[in-house]
C-alpha cells in the first residue's frame, strides 16, 4: 500500500530487458540496513513498473532474493529453515533467524507502483539506486540522493543534469569513479562514494549444496537473453535457478573496457565467499593496437571501470555498515 504521509524512500525503475539487476540487490540491502539501525523507520522501497508487468512480480523477486539471502517465511519455508539448522552451528542459526526476520520486514516494505503513483507521494528523502531510475522520473521530495553509476560520456546531452539546475530540491550525486562525476557543478552536491554490499545478510556458504555447485559462473559478457545458460549470470527472472547464485567453483569474469561496468557487485561477492576469479580480457587498450581490431567509435583513452578497482581495493571499502553515509541520511 502506498504511504501518503511524508516518508523516506528508495526508488528503482523496472527494466524488462535486465530484470535481474545488481541495483535491486543494492537497494534491498540499503533498505535492510536502514531498518536494522532504525526499526521504527517508515522507509519504503518503490519499484516503478508497468501495470501489465506487476502480476507475480513480487513472487519472482522473492525467489530471486532467496538465491542470495536467507529470506524465508516462518511457516511456508519451515522445512528449509529446519534443513539450515542442521548445517550450521547454534550461534550461526540464531544469527540467521535474526537476519531472516529483518529481511522479511524489509521485503514487506517493497511496493510496486506506476510513475503517476510516485508523483502522488509525499517524500522527504529519496534515494534513486541508479541514474536510470532517476532519469525522466517525476516526483516530489525535499532531498534527492542519486547513485550516479553512468559513465558521463555515455549520456546524451538531454539526459544530463543541466547547469544551472532548475530542480528546487536538494540533489546529491554519489559517484564511485572519476568517469561518473559531472565535470561542472550542475547545481548539485557531488561526493565520491563507493557503493556498498550488505554482506552480513548473505547466505552463509555452509548452506550451499555441493550437489548443485556449478563448475563456473560467467559474468561480464554482453547480455543476449536468447538462450538459457546455467553457467551464465542471469539477467531475466526465467533464468534464475532455485539455488544460491554464487554456488559455483569459480567466477569467469569477462573484463571488457568497451562496455563500462558501472558498479560491479559480483567481484566483491566472489572475494567475500573466497571464490576464485578468472579474469578474461575481452577488449582492452592493447587489443585496439592490433591490425585486425577495428572499432571506429572507441575513444582515444579507454577509462577504467569498477571491475578494476574492486579487484584490488580493500573489500572493507565495499562493506555496508551501520555508520554508512547513505544509511545515516535515510534513517
């Protein structure tokens, strides 16, 4: 049910071509962390989606989240909970039950709605979990936080926040890499910020069933959505298996500097679970010098993306904590 009173919100815009998005996981983890810090918060997570796509969407979303988190219902999923209890210590199971309760409360705050319904809401602070969710979305809020995850060079002029900014709301842009920062003031406050993962909400690795472990999981390849491949990171709900997404022996990451990686999660997830990562350099600066490699649209200096920094930077930089900047603003 839409909340008509003034409240904080996280907003994500549905993409039918990329239904399984890292932004969904980020949004859910930030929502859970806000509720963990302040259980009485009236925050909501709104997913803007066409009416003809709403049916069973939350059912599919729960199924997706269950591949990453212990998001189980006390009665419907009792058998699964009982099986988990046999696989972990009493202390781990007690912690898992607390996380499960928190995640179920967070999931109950997810609301599917239309663009018109968003406009009718009374919002205090709103977090757009990616730039595309903010783009062309009409809303009313006192403060706007935008995860600016797009490469500036990839934006059409009409899609950029113009200078001076004619939006009366206070707007804060949070960029991770220099390539995501607007080169002018754009009437907004801009901060460098590494998008975090709520790793403490992840399924313990002890719950991964070795029987269903895949030999590899491929990520970073261009999305085709034409055939189902159990070894490729899914992008559509129909491709989601009822097993933990990271139940694999290794991650095969296709590093492609011609396809800017905006806020790569899977590298941090692999490092968290200590899953070996094999980097396959698909199209790099060196490849451009080869005589048989021709692509006229390639810029002179190919920028680094988040796959570079997340392979080498301290994993703590990407771990969501209670004292996080965004969490502090949204509670």
